[in-house]
C-alpha cells in the first residue's frame, strides 16, 4: 500500500488537495476504496461552509489540517470532508465518490443494495457506506478509524463545476478520475 498521508500532507490549497486526492485510498475501520471524485471549498468561496467564519457547526473546517470535517446534508446524510491548508484558514475537500475496494459486504448492508457502482457514488452514499458519523468530526485522518493512503500512481483527472450549490456554481473545483464508472455523475464534455 502506498504512503499513508499525515497532517502535513494536507497543507495545500483546497483545489490542489482535491486533485491530489484523486486515486488515493480512503478506509474507515477497514471499509472503503479509491477516491474518484472530490470538490474543493475555501473560506474565500461563497459556497463554502467556512465563508462566514467559524461557528460551532463548522469549527473543524478551520483546522488543523489533516482532520475530518463531518456535517449533515439536508438533515439526512453525513458528509465527509478533509480539512486542508493552515490552521485557522477554513478550507476543505468534500469526498464525493469512491470506488469500493474493501468491506463490500459491510457497505452493501449499510446501503441496503448490492450494486457496487451505486454504493459510494455521491457524498451522502459515501457517508452511509463508510459508516461516517458526527463523532468523527475533527478526528485526525491519520488515526483510527481513518486511513488515507496516497495514490499509487498518477491518474488522469477531469475537472468541472461543483454540484448541488447555488453560489459560485461555475467554479471548476470538482475533480474526478477520468473514465471512472463510480462517479456521482458525469463531467461535462470538452
């Protein structure tokens, strides 16, 4: 398995980190797979939870880097972000989709389905399949239950606008593994 990422590895700006994470392997208590889709968010970005400054809900997003920022989306799904940049800045990377590689039976039980392509193709699905809970908020990504390993090689990355936001929706901070069938949705052509 390639190098395990440490907090210092997350001292990058959000778009760069989002790109670097494509192809990395994320495991939560041994369940997970290859990250195939991410989105970047930064305090200067009006679509970011950190844009208005620290609050009790978003405090973890302000660091230190290499931590989980977990929030509930639409009151239903727990979503996982990786905090990046220096402590106090307020930047992160949303894990939008992974290619399931480990713990498929567990993921299928948690999701109530058996189609591998649909297990982790969207941030809410990732959260459910990996058993993400709010108790993981602020937890270090280099300590149990998390393991994040660097990509084993350079992957071709496609770039496009983020999904499901109303502010700064045209910013090209969504990154994906080219040709992956595990993306939450296709990237625009050209």
